[in-house]
C-alpha cells in the first residue's frame, strides 16, 4: 500500500524524494513558478540537478549555504559542481517542526579533484631528436 506522502505529486523535490544524503550535480539555477495550477504566479529561485527531473526550490537558508559551499554568490559558478542534499528533521515552518531539505558540502575526498590541464608541450628542435 502507498504512503500518503507518495500520493501527493509535486513538480519540485520534496523530503520523500531525497531519502538519505545523496551527492547531486548542479545543472543550473533559474526562477520558476511555484504557484498551484490556476493560482496567481509566484516565482522563486530553484536549482536544477543533473540527477533529477525535479528542481529544488531554494529558500533563503539554502541559498546562503550554497554560497558557502561553492564559495561564490554568482550562481554561474555553481554549475557542474557537486552538493549533498539531505533531509533535516529539525526544520521549522510556521511554528511547527516539519523537516525539510538542506544542502551541505561533500565530505573531503568524496569528490574527485578537477582534472588538471595537460602540461604544455615543449617545442623540439632537430638537436633534441637523438636519431
């Protein structure tokens, strides 16, 4: 039998979509309409992820955490970078503890360092060739 949380469809990531902490790759950040169908449009910032067809709507706390994780307030610098999404059961909303999605940096060593550019090739002269 399904759980009631599985019966509520959402076009955005929710706690039930996350499960345990998972490493995700940022694809882009854009403004999206979060209003229910037929309601007045309400736009919020959302992070699109390579591993999901649902974006993560960004609240003020997660925006600030992303700035720290990525070391930049320019969201163009966030693309193609890894981030961990996890469920924090202690998040409050309207005076009630309801839990929610939080972001954090990957643990050290869990993300391979970027591949260094190839070393420049020195120009060879005839004197450098032994044959």
